[in-house]
């Protein structure tokens, strides 16, 4: 019974801290990846110091981010300016003026003004969200760095909570739930990496046929954005459209739109349910329903945490323990 109380308390705390959810989840993801990266390298080089691995990894990560920002941000700004100029010339053309006069006869000025206000509000909201996400990203990198750079000390200090005489039971329950969630989240994160690889390969093949410049760098950007389930493919549309416009104008933007729509459909309706179900040992139907419901309840983050939370609840309810198959034949398959 006390575990139920602890679980409800965890849910209440997370709900109260929902404004920091971007930072919390990004910190967890970065820490999880770096810790497993350390363990992977130490499997091949046992005496390699974890501190050295962490420092070199973060230096390479920062250099990669610097390369992307300095190499692609000016290019994107340049393409945005060109597209704005093209739109201004398009709307100032005689044919467009005639069309606008015809539209103005049937649409009131109030409707046009309200739609313009809505567009401005959407733009401001998008810029605000981008700034908030950037801040959460930077803070998550810093927090995960400090955690992994002192990984051994963190583990030793955290074990002291488990031996507390007064609240040891509480911290043991936290450890119980935390360990199970980390296991389920890791499984889903692994599946998302496979999905990102598939998205990147398909995108790079399409970009090669379109004779786009800097295929490798664009593929790296698509891979990073594809780690965001479903939404990452749509986000990549903006920089890809800018580069496409510089290569082939509006016709190439149409090609990129078609490519992104097809890749988004493949990810949302084929790769996501298939990879998630194969890694979590859930039927595709259940995985699909969980993705739809969690996206409706939690937005984009629901696509990341929906399946882990569902698998986590199945595990603590002893419906499907982690790593065991579902169904009456699970006893015969447990040794596979």
C-alpha cells in the first residue's frame, strides 16, 4: 500500500513541476545516453577513466553544435531573407493585386485583421517556445555533465538515502520505481534511435536524387531532429525548405514538402508502432493506441514518454514484467 502512496506522490510532484518538464526529460535523456556510452566504451577499454570519456564526449558535442550553428544559421537567415523578398515581389505583382481586390470583395476587413493578429500571436508563441526549449536544452546539458562527471560519487552519495533509518522505506520505493522506469525508457529510446536512422537514410537518399548540397551535414541534422518522435521530421522541414529554395526555388520546396509528408507517414504509421512494439514486446495495436492517447494528453513529449509510462504501469501491476513475453506461453519463451 505504501508503494501506491509513493507513486501518487511522484505523480503529484511531476504535475506540480510540469513547467520544468522539458529540462527534466532532456536531462534524463542526456544522462542516460552518456552513462550508457561510458559503459559501452569501458566494455572494450576497461581501464579508460569515465571522467575522460565524459569530457571528450561533451567537447565533441559542443564542437558539433558550434559547427551547426555557425555553418547553417547564416545560410538559413540568408534563405529566409530571400523568401521574404520573393513573397513581397509576388504580392506586389499586378496579377496578385487583382486577386487581392477580388478576395476583398467577399472577405471583410475584420476577418483579415483577425487572421493577421492570429498569425502574429502564433509567431510570437513559436519564438517564445523556441527560446524556452533552447534554455532547457542548455541547462540539461550542464546538469547532465555535472551528474556524469561525478558518476561514482553520485552513486555512492545516493545509496546513503537507502540506508536512512527514518525514511529508508520511502527512498527504497523511489529507487524501485526509478529503476523500472529507467529500464522501460531505455528500451523505447533504443527504438527511437532505430527510427531516426531509418528516417535519416530515407531523407539522404531523397536529397541525393535532388542534388542538394552538403548531404552529410543535412543528414546529421535530420538524425538529431528525428530523435524527437514524429514532430522531429516536421521540424526538419524548415531548414530543408530553406536549402531547397536556394537550389531549385519553389519547385524544390514542393519536393521537400512531399518528401517530409511521406517520411512522416512512414514514421507515424509504420516505424513507430513496429519498432516500439518489437522493443517493448507489446502488440502493435496497444502501442499505436498508447501513442495516440499520450500525444493527445501530453503533446510531443507524450510520444516519448507514453510507451515507457504504459510499460512501466504494466510492470508494477505485474501484468507484464520487463523482459518477459506476454501470454500463456511466456514460461516457455523466457529463456530466449
